[in-house]
């Protein structure tokens, strides 16, 4: 595999499942020229075998967020134009049998973000950008005006005269300026119907879910006026058919359509889901106020009417709900759907991450009281066969008991898999597609081995990726540090790992302290100690693999993105054991990053890093800043930076680059225009190829000489 082969990568990245479990619809992303296109495919699940998929959409489009109607005859999805950055993302309804598409009637709203069918299939709820603008000053046309604008160079959306910023949440990585919130709309699914706006306010709506009664919609929101400085998302509900609750009244705040809080822990909650009987509401969240990073989100449950505080279904779990593994075989372009989903009134299913793998887990409860009745039932991670090394990126369930996931299996890319039980109640996995991983067949995959490296805080689960025919001979080796720090490496490697292996390197992938999927005790020591216990674990994992004879200790490199980039910057300032280093979108100065990052203050609080409000707290930030060690850096360092990154912005790495230039050290700084934080996996293809080519050449130049 070479960097140019990035153009061959295919990602099956979104999923929905019919209520009878007989049909799945997936979104498949490919690269055409220098653009990403996404099409929908229908995959029958009538038999336990890989079935031939049926392509549903074509053309130069990005079709995503598929949602099957309750009768499975139609699929609603969101379509964007990859050739026009100004185009509005709109809703399309497709008759599956006839292949007929219909674009939903336009209204005065912007790009659609989510869509959901009502239980009777007659209406759709969706979220979309809505006026008024939050900070823009000057004549700004309404969002709907872009629909009728001719697509010419002189018809571009006007730039505002200014932005009057009054809140700290005016920016977000991957979005840029948050000029408008997304709000809730409802529309009849029949042709010609006009959408009706339901919510309004200086806050946004997400994670929409209909109640079984077809009149109520739950969603995630944070309407508190101080949400920009102390974020706390909770679950709200609105009666879209309340007497007198017309669209106009809902927008102007009529009591008939005013959202009400229904699941509000002291910590946070998101991704609501109603039980089939409408009695309970489940969500992902944390009960305790102001949680730190060592508190894993779990499944919260409470009465759907909000009449009692929520509780945790499995407080003893000590593992995070959701997919917290690091692999770009899932594309990083869309967020996964980890649940919770209801199999029946007594069973909730959600993805749980444990030791670098993520599997669906069943949570059992008493449908009358909501009390847990059995411990969570995970998929058998230690069972014989390859299924223990599966990861689940997106989850869907059917009323018949079928669980479907999009996920990786070992080193194989994302495919559709199903999980059900045999007559003895034993879990049974099946792979149901090949359209996501066929591109890998032309390449020799990395040979992955797992070791428990002895570390100062306990065994460090460490993956070692090697060329398939390398044997046990010592090779030049790159240690790759994951992001987060709450992320964690999985059996499925990043594309960059495959490319390094193809160039003849081993890659060491340690899940050091701070990785979320090993429990609270593995995270807590790293809080407020960036560059301490985590750096010690990197060295310990390397020492172990060197002791096994797999690594040439004189030809070591280090690589990392985001928090991994921080770790690269830290390691080269505290040791000379590396011959070359590549830091990407990393952190250099925690003092300035506190405010420069779009989520810096809350990120630093949860990680117990410090703040600028006292000399002691500033000292804490500076103590964990690689810039303070810059004079000791002598390792050749390549700094890669997405220019539009708002999570770890360019100003941070520029400080390190300028300092190293003045010191006369070997350093290069490469900026990628218009790209955000995870451009390495989701950026423009030619930039991803350039990034990977420079990385390989840098290691070759300094590690193979």
C-alpha cells in the first residue's frame, strides 16, 4: 500500500434497520476525483448469509443519515452536493420498490442535520439551521435564500460586516463560526407539505427521537444562559401537537409548545430513547455534577414524563458507553450511533468499549419499576474465534431481536454485522456484507500482535503492527500515540499504520494510562499529570517490545495526532531516544491553548489541567506544556497542522516551530488550508496523500540513513 492508495479506501459509515429485521440500509463512501461521494445500499437480511446489496442512489452526491419508514417501504435521508460548499443539505424521500426520489418541500431553514420518522410514518421531524443569526452584523439574507440563488461566483453568500461576540460558544471545529443554531421542525411526509418550526432560542437541538405516542419528541439541548462557560446537555421533550401549538406559537415561545426537561442529571445526558411502551426514557450520561475524565458515561434511565430523577442502569460497569476506539477505518466523517436502543420494554442495548474493543451490550430492567434485574450482558470478548476483536461503530436493533452493527473485525474494514442468539441463548455473530472491505484485498494487511507490557501502573495493553513476512527480526519502529487522551487503539489499525508497515516499519500502539476503556483507576493517575504517568507508559511499552527483540532501539520514531501530538512534543523534549518525530495538530502551550481551543476551558477542567485564574493554576498548565522543554529538543521534528483546526489551532504549534527555528534545530511546519482537526482521516484526498507522503519520507530520511 502507498499513499496514493488512500483514494481506494471505502467506508460503510451509516446504518438503519427495518423494524422486522429483514432489511438494512447503509451509506457507502468512496472517493471520486478529489471529492467524497456517498450512496445508499439496501441489504436484505432474510437469511444468515452475505446477501447481494442493492444500490439505491447514484450520482455526484453525499447521501447520508438514512432512516427507514416504519413500514420499510421508504427511506428518508439527507443529501448534500459535494461540489458546492454553499449548498443546503436537504431531505430526500425514496420509494425503495419503485426507486422514485422526492425532495422534501423547502422552507426558510438552512442545512438539515438529522431526520426521524414518526411512529405512524406520516410525518418527519428534522433539525436544521434556523434564523435569527447569533452574532452577525449587517445585511445577512435568510438561510432559505441560498436555495434559489444561481450558482455563480458572484452569487456567493455575503460576508457579514462584523460579528459581535457575546458568548464563548461562537466557534466549533469542523463547523467554523456557529452563526445559527439547529432547531426542531416537523413536516408531513406527503408531497407539497411545508415544514413547521417547533423550537427556538439561543441554544441548539440534537439527537431527536419520537415518543411512541407520535405526539412528543425528545432531544438533547443545553438552554441554560451560562451553557457557553459551563456546558451541561440534558434531555428535553416537546409536544408538537399541543392544543394551539402552531409553528408560529412554538417559535415565539407559547406555553403550548414550550419544551420541558424530562431527564436532567447533575452531570450530562444525550442520545435519548423511549421504551416501546413509552413509560421510560434512556440516555447516555453521567449522574454526578462536573464530572472529570475518569467518570465513564453510562446508561441513564428515568420516567419519560420527567417525574423522577434518573438513575444508572449498571453503576458497576466502569466502562464508557459508546465507541471510544481509535481507528480511521470508520472514516471519521460521521458520528456513530451507539444507542441506547430498546429491544423490548425490558431490554436496552448500547455499545460499550472495553480494552480497545467495542461491543453491543444488553442492559436488563424491570419494565414496571425500571430497576436493573441482571448485570449487563456483553458480547463474549474472550470467546473463541475472531469476534472478540470486533468493534461496533454504529448500532441498530429490530423488534424481532436482531442487533445490527457497522464495525471492524480484526484488521478488516467496516462491514455490516448482525448479532442474535441461538436457541441456547448463546450470542451468534454473522458478517452480512463485503462492500466496505473489498478494497483491502489487493493489499497485504498488517500483522497485529497483542502484548501486555509491564508498566509502572500495571500491564499496558499494546498492539504491535508488523509487515506480514517480517518474522521476529528487529526492525525500525514507530510508536504511535492515540488521541484523547481518552481514546484507545483497537485491533483495527489506522490507515497510517498500514502505510508504515508497507514501508517496512513496525508500529507500536500502546493504550497508556488515560485510555478510557480500562476503567477509572487507569484514567485517574493521568489527570493533571500530562507528560507524567502517560509518558512513563510509552517508554515502558517500547522497552518491553525492544526486550522481545522486535525493535531496533537505534532506529526509533514517534508519531501522534491531537493528544498524541502533545505526547510527541513532550517526549522529544524529555528524551533523546527517538531518531525522528512527527507531531500533528498537537498541543504545545497549555496556557494559551486553554482559550484558543474551541472547547479548551471545559477540556482542561475535566482533565484537571489548570486554568488562568490563579498563579498556582497557571503553573499547573505550564508544567504540562511541551514548550517549556523546547531548548532540550534535538530530535528532527515534522509539525503537521490543519489550518482551520479549532480544537488544537495553528497558533499552538507555531510557538514551537518559531522557538525551534531560533534555536537552529531541525524542524518543518506544514499547513493544510481549510482543514479541521481530523483531516488526516476526513480531509480532502490530495491533502491526506500529501500528509502521509511527508510523514513516510520524514521517517525514511532520519531513521534509515
